[in-house]
C-alpha cells in the first residue's frame, strides 16, 4: 500500500513539474492559452522522453545504432533548449490540440533541426 502511495505521489510531482514548466513565460490570462501551453509542453516532454530511450545506443559498436543514438541526443538537446520558443510558436500558429497535429508540427521542426536551430537562435 505504501508503494502505491509513493508511486502516485512521484507521478503527481512529475506531472505538476511539467505543467509549471509549460506555464513559464506566457501570459496566461486566457484559459484556452493556458490549456494550449500545458498540452504543447507535455507533448514536447513526451517527445524528449521518447528520444531519451535511444541515448544508450550512442555507445553501440554498430555504426547505424550509434548514429541513431547521436541523432536522439541532438533532438533532445534541440527540444530542451528551445522548448518555450516551440510552445510560443505552436500557440501563435494555433496548432490543433490533436495528437497528429502536434506531432506533425514537431516532426517538421525536428526533421529540419539544423535550420530550426538557426531560426530559433536568431529570435
């Protein structure tokens, strides 16, 4: 019983942390903007989590697996470095709050990562 309570508390803390991160830097007077901010932030966090599972491949003896790991590290650093700018861009473009809409937007930004890094660093 104690294990479930502790596990639930940890999960709630992680969820609350991602909500706080998503709420930073944007005017939250409008409830719909606040919801968009939270959902977009959680989607970016989900992408980071997805790519973090591939980091261990960097040390692989096989080149193709090592390349997958290096690519994952690059994508994670991009998503973490430009998280709030990505959220603001998603809000300004009014990306639909659907799984496919958000993943499509992030996919295009991640696919053109070198171009995106230059664009976001000049803002």
